């Protein structure tokens, strides 16, 4: 006897941009949506009865249709609009709305430069009973520093050949998500503050490891933004490996490195109040 | 007052290949590893004390070092070897070992063709107390059918324009993971059986939706392999959209489509016993 | 005084699929088009006068519109249809049509598996005076062999540390393009023959280098297909590097490798009659 | 009778980073190299004789070995060093050296942010007779503007449905390469000037098409930098398509768009003196 467990359906990879004309300059939002629903759709699985399966194409259309009037820079607010709209439907029990923003840098009144890997994330999970959980995040914020990072004092076993490093190049792509107990009054400026605090503590704080660096960043974010209950990080260690020049008879000054995209050190942690 | 929550560290994206010479033909394993550890490393975060932080470089070296003697086609067995090795260390409480295999198709005694998106996944999660959880999976198995798929009878709202389809092109990339109550005697042939059952029921069973198709596949897998306790699927609906030719004054025979990589219908579910 | 030189415009990345119903089984073509045009559009550049600039959106629509009646498995034939259509327009002097086919493997009457990196390429370049140049190609055909490949006898300088290898793992992604003096009667079966000959000579012929292996493949293709005037290869050497286990005190059996995606040996050559 | 035509060999995808300590702040260069050689290696192809085939691994090592002393921000200068080194070898007739720089933005004394798609390109082609051709370029500079772009007055045929647009969102990824008659005294500041001029004329100049916009940019670059003989552009039109809201009974304000990565308008041209 087999049975259906948890299940969700919706649309992912929905790209949408919106032009907001202003008196002094235009704004331009460049977003990607994922909306996943849960509800009573067991008959769809077991019997092929689609009477409760809102088409994923409808979910996509809904995003565009509501965006014209409701979408602003306050992404959490629009995610809530979408969540509310979805869970108000008969048979939809919960909705999980994620918005990722590609960032454009303003260049004058109507111009922008882009192309960066960094994304702002806004996420609202909600149900038909009115519960709402508000998340935000940063993805792909690539940083590097040439000083203020060490890695020494680690345990050694038969397969350890890594030399101790009192001063090394440290690079990572910051990926962090946090949950708000209460939504801040201005989600965009709060997000900017979180980003500023992260960068400041990555660049200015000496660290003994990726873990230590991450802790310093996380603690500072929680100190700075009281509405954040908890924050999780994924910090890939994007290695710039020493390239051994001594084997060519050269004196190795340790200034030339071999950056590799794989493998990478994979550091993940959560910090709570 | 902030405090450290759950945390893990290790190495991801470790690529390793192994040549196994045989009397009649060679075998060639092409793998990617991820090994994440948990343990008592709070001092590393709070104080920069690395005395318990096994370097991720050591984790990487361990994979290569153990592979020479222990790695065979039975990936779950080698994942267990790695897991056992890691949790035997002082201070390591648990290990999560994932192995992804790129598949090569044999061409004669020493030749192979490759380049496909499909991956076999083996995963062992274990702790220092001796608990082991054994997972397996398939990722990126791309399938399409030109018959035996419908989507009708769904609810319509103000944003629904999708026409009902009695007969449509259905394509997805099968991603599935399952957990074994007991490891099968031959994990490789069991994996092949799961794959065969999935394909058979995708190609042969008429379905009313991706959900219905997925249920038929999942149920058949659970019927065929008693060692599987539970299976989860992620089935992106890779749309081949009709391209409207009528606006050019042509009679539209509905044979020409526009495949899109985004957005995609996103169907996720678990089936249990 | 600056002036406009060579220039082209058109549409790239046009994905199109076509379903061809058959009595015994269906066929499914999954294609990507690039159509670049040249013509007298200097006023568009210098003066912003678009009267000769066929919109790239029109080029895209043309591909879909003509595909319903004219597109078959004979890709070169359809590329010629597109080329003829374009250069017949006032102001269009030449057209360069490329079609890349994603290959699906038939599974029964209506089923297919896909997901491979391999592509079939068809290309027709033509002009308003009636000249047509017919190209075909293979891209992303990934192959590997565990025997029959050496690399010895190369020159050594102060930066050479590569050991000689009498027997090594050799892997590449075959990328080849060839030009036909006359189009073969059946372009699809000819393409299949070229592919078979390449694979046979990669797997069966002992080689002293990627260059030597490529020569043997190219020569065999030219021997087998008299309509081919010239063939060019790009053969990235996808290295499986030895992973040094001796530094861990292990006896190294040279069966464990570290595959890397970058850097890669980059071998390019043309063979003519 | 078949024979070997043009051929080259070398290493691609060689990633190298270099740390340059400074009194006030550090510099960090993050580069990717491609070095292709030509020479008399016909015996390698026809007979498997490698006596003239400099291993691609040696080419890679050479890049790292010379970088320690010779590599600075003046990429063209280091490309020349590599080219000179290679063509000085017996049997090497010419070398083609390309360097792509990932750009990092300085953040304080030792910090940097990165992750952008933009690359600086430097290229030197040279031969054993002493001829050197110096190229530079920009790749992946993503720009967008919400005003100052139109596309009207184009020809219409039976497959044209594109509406005329007096004011549209225009976005592209600037890819340009240019050749220097003489190397400027400071290749880095010249490169920055070219970039500034391109951006200024993209953002400030009204254009009637991508072609027109490109011409204005190219002409301005040639006006600003006398050492540039010729410049070529590839400007993909990265469409933000209107999403039709009228079909949902909404009044469509034309502020909501659907960005697509494929297909794209493909505009390519060269401007010379």
C-alpha cells in the first residue's frame, strides 16, 4: 500500500521586469519568481482528476497581472500580495513565494549597468489560516580579501598536507537567508543595511577561518537589525591555490595563484538569538 | 545574545575518476563527491580556535586516498566507507556523503561515449553512534513523449488562458531520490531496475498531468523494489509551447512548437509506503 | 573619417521543435537556429534609417512559418529553403543559416530520451547571385578511451615537468565541421556515416597524440565520403590528471585520477584533399 | 590524397591570479589565458612524431612561471612577453596570446567585490619574424536604458507582426574588440577611456536601432583614441518583451515586461578609419 506524501506545484523561473517612470530618473526592476502551492490535489495524483490543480500557467499570468498595479521596490510586500491572492483560492492551503532580483546600477537618468551575480531574495510563506513567514536573503555576493585571513592550528591526520597559513587570500560568494520576526518598515533599506554590515565585517574583521569570518558577519547583522530572528549562511571557499614555482628552479614569492572553481570548501551554518 | 545553531563543513565539487582494468573490457567510473561533516566546532566560530576543524583539503585527499583500494561500482558501499572513516575521528559527530556519477556508455573493449546530463546519485548519512541512512537517486534523466499525455478539467480563473489539451507533447527531466530501509544486495542492478521502471511507466502509461504521470512512476518503483521506503520526485515540466501560425494567415496544424527553458512548471512530491 | 565595414544582423538562439506523426512511430525534431543577413543597411548605421532593416523578429517568425510545411530531418534542405527565402528579398545580399539539432533517442512508438551534449549542425551560406555553400558538423560528441593512446617523445624545456605516457586515458569532445562540394543524396545518413567513422577511428586506432588521433579520424572521414572537400576539428583534451597518492605513503597504482574542466589542451586543425 | 591544412595547438582556460602588495593598498589580478601556437608539426599528425610538439602543459607552466616577475596590470605587455617567449623556440612559427581579466572593485586597502560578467581582453598575435598585432577588447558589459531608443520605419512582409516602437527598453551586452596601430603608452588607462566613451554614448545618444546605437559608440571610440585602427562589435539585443495584459481585461500600461535570454537579436559590425 503506497500513499501520497507532501507535494507542491507551481511555476519556477518566471522572469519579469518593470519600468517605473520617475520625475528625476526611472527605476527598473528585474526579477525572477518562483511560486509553489500546496492544497488538496490527491485526486490529481491518484485518479488524474485535475479539478483542484490550478494550472502553473495561471500562476505565471497572475504574477504579471498583479505586478502592474502592486509591484514596487518593496519585494516582500509584493510577495505578500501574491501569497494572499493564492491562498484565498478554494483548495489552496499554502503558498511559498520567492522573488530574486538582479541588481542594476543606476547610470544617469535612464541608464543602468548590470551583469553581476548578486541577487536580492525576498520570500513569503503563508497559509490559508493567515500565518505569514517573511524571509529575505542575498545570493552570489562575491568578495575577496588579500589580508586579514589565516588558517592555522587545525588537526592533522595521515591525509593532511595543507600547510598552515598565517596570511592568505580569502574569497567567497556570500549566500545568506534570514527570517524576520516582524517585517521592517522599509524592507529595501533594511536589506541594504544587512549587506553593508556583511561587507564591513568581511573586509575589516581579521578571521581565523571561513567559519570565524562568517560568525563575525552573522553576529554583526543580528546586532544591527533587531527584526531578524535568525540567519543562515552558505560560504563556499573559492580557493586561489598556490602554484608551485620552485620545481622550475625559481624562488617562489607566493604571489602567483591558481584559482579553481571546483572543488570548494563548503561552510554552512545558522546563527540565532 | 546570539548563538551558533546547526552547522556543517566539508568539500563539494570533488571530481574523481577511476580506471578498473578487466580481462575482457575496462570499466571507468567518473564521479563527483560532496562530503559534509558536523561536530563540536563552536570554538572555531566564536574564538577562531581550529583545533577541531578537519581541513576540507584533508577531506578531499581522503576521498582520493581511499578510492584506490575501496571504490567500486557499488557507490553506496564506498559512501559508507567514507562515512565510517569520517565519523571515527575524534570530534566528528556525523557525516553526509553524496556521490554523483556521470554515466559513460561502453563502446568496445576500452572505449566510451559520454556527455549526457543524467547522473546516478548515492548518499549515506551517518553518525558516530553507528546510525546509517542510505539514499540513492537519479538526476537529469531527460524524457519526452509525443502521445499519451493530456491536461484537461483544471479550474479556471480570471488569469487562466491555457487551452485544454487532450493530447500534448510532455517532456521533463526526471529527478528522484529514495531511501532504502535495507541496502539491496546489488545496489547497481537495483538502481538500473528503478531507472527501467521509471522509463517504462513514463513511456507506456497514459497520464492526465505531470502529477498523475509521476504518481504512476513512483507507485511502480515502490512495487518493484521492496527495499525502498519512500521516494521523492522533482519533475520540471519542460514546455514545448505551440507557436501561433494563424496570425500569418497560415492554417495551423499544431506541429511546430517553441521549446522554452524558463519558466517551467515545477512539480514536487513524495510517495511513501 | 570613419566608415562602416562588414556587418550582419539576424536572430540567434531560436529554438523550434516539430512533431512528425508516423504510421509506426513519431519523429521529433528539436532544433536551434541562427540566421544572419547582410545587405545594404549603411543608412541604418549612419542615419538611423531602418527602411532596409528586416526586423530580427520577422526572421524568427519566418523560421516557424516555413517549418510547418518544409522542415524535415534533411536539415540542409530546410537551411537552403530559409537561405533562398531571405536572399530573394530586396536589399538582402546574403544569408548565413545555421541549424543545431539536439538529438533524442527513440524509445518505442512515441517516447524519447535526451539530455546529451551532442549536436548535429547544418549550415548553408548563400547570396542573391545564387551561390550556395553547404556545411555540416558535429559538436559536443564526448568520447573517452582507456587504452590505445600515448604521448611521448615531445621536446622538453625549463618549464616542462610532464612525464612521458606510453598508455594514458584520452578524452575529448569532438567538434568538427566540413564543407560539401556537392550535397549528398541523403544528408542525414551521410552525417551518420561521418559520425560512425569518427567513432570507429577514435576507439580503434592507436594514437601518439590528440593531433595524431585527429588526423586518423579526419583522413578516414575524407576517404569514406567523397562529397566532403575539407574538414576542420577542434579537439579539447579533457584531462584526467593523475592524483599523487605517494605523498600519503600509499603505493600509487595510477588508477585514480582528477578530471578537470579547465585548463584544457586545445588542438585545432583542418584536413583537405 | 588528403593533406594537413592550417593547425594550432596550446592551452585554453588557464586561470591565474596575482597579488601585488602596495604601500597603500593591494592590487589583485584575476585572469584567464589562452595561448595557441603554430609551427612545423606535420610529422605529429601524419606519423605520430612529437619531437616538435611543445606540450600544452609546458605552455601552461610558462604562463605561471613568467607571471611572477613580468605580469602587471599592463596586460598587453605581458601578452607580448608570452608571445616573444614562445616564438623564440625552435619550430614555433607564431603564437596567439589572449588574456581575459575578471574585474574586481576595490573596497578599502585589501578588500574587493567581484562577480560581474564584464571582462577586459588583451591579445597579441606574433610570429618568429617579429611581427606583432595588438588587440584589446571588452566582453559582457551589460547595459540597459529606459529612454532614448526607438525602432520604427522598418520593412514589413507577410511574417512581420512587430509593432513600431518610438520609445522602448534597450538592453545589450557590449562585446567589442579593436586593433591598435601602435600600442598606447598606458594600455590600462586607454582601455578605461574606451569603456567610458562606449557607456557615455550608449546612455546619452538617442538611437533608432541597435545598429545606429552601435555606430555612435564605435565612431566616438575611434574619435577618442587615435591608436585604434578598427573596432568590431557584437551587440545581442537582450529583449524585454511586452507581456500582454489586455487579454485578462486589464488596461495595459506597458510597464510590465518579459525578459528572455533566447532568442536574441544578433547585431555584428566593424567600423574602420
